[in-house]
C-alpha cells in the first residue's frame, strides 16, 4: 500500500512513520509513505496557504488552490501506470468516526491520500474538488490533521498482510472480528507474582479451551463495564444478557 500525506508541516511525520511497525513495514516493501508539502504549490508570491474567512470570524482558513494542486500532484501517474484507485481523505472533526471496520476497509485499497487541515479548516471548495470522504479520530478538536493522519496510517498499516510479526496479533485485539467487536481481555507475562499480584491460574495450566473461555468472559465483562454502547448499539453482536451470563 502507498499512503501519501498532504500537510503544511511535513517535518512532523518522519519520527513516527520511520519507527516501530510502520518503519519495518516500509523497509519490507509492504508500505510506502510519502509526505507532500502543500506550501510550494501555492501560486502566491510568498507561498501563503491561508487567508481570512469570508463572512468574518476568528482565525484563518487554508486556501483551495494549493490543496487542489497538491492533491493533483499526489494522485498523478506517469504514462503507463495504473490510475489512482484509492481514497482521498480529509482528516476532519466533522467526518465519520474512524473504526476498526473502516480501517479494514481502507487497508484493502492500494493507496490512500490523506489531507491534513490546519488553522480554522479548509476552504470547502477544496473538499468538494479533491476529497472523497472525511474521517475523524474522535469527538474532540486538535490543532491540525497531522496527528489524526498518523493515527489513521498506523491503524491501516498494521492490518496489511505480513506487517505484524504474528498473524494472529490483529485478530484478538479490541474491536477486532476475532473478539466480535468486544474490548480486549487482560494480558499477563512473567513473573507469575508481581508485588503481591498473581497472574490468573487459568492462564498457566495449558488448557487452551479454558484460556479462550476465560478471555472471552473477560472481554465481555470489560466491554459491559466500560463501553456498553458497543453492545446496546449492536457493535459487538451480543445482547447484554449474553454478556452477563457469560
């Protein structure tokens, strides 16, 4: 997969994109990340990319022209290459909330182009002309779209085949199909007893059926306590009485 990120602050990305799993995914060739600086695409003398909003109001708005031209560059293809077949996404607090299901949908695509807004937002005409959808990582407001773009890139990249070291790693995590959309169960490792707290006996006995049953029960309990809307809203595919009953 190729992920292209359009931003006014390209220097923010290297420390994250080149580290840990994302870095290894690029080294293995399973992921290609390109960061495009929007500012050089401005047709203004001083390469300005923002202006005061029509109608008044606080702050500045990113202008449409450099964004549209930067996106055209990001999605252009050389002669003989396949046309852009991915999604052009604007990271925005008014977008659809990113979920694990949505991440899996995006991970099946060959390419993503992520637009990072800044200041008070982006001229709507840029969104109309070169954005396929808007995504949000939560119900809060950040300074810009750079951090959400990193979150989206990480969330999608780790679902690519071969990126995680263990094929089951993504299967048994919170919100995954392997847990029917439930939150993940508690994890333990050595030592067996730490500061008076002992790892559950069931995890040490080697009975895999009992271990899986315990983990499922823990996931159900934690989901009911902490995120009951995942159940009541149908996200976990289970009724509350099923969770209570184990």
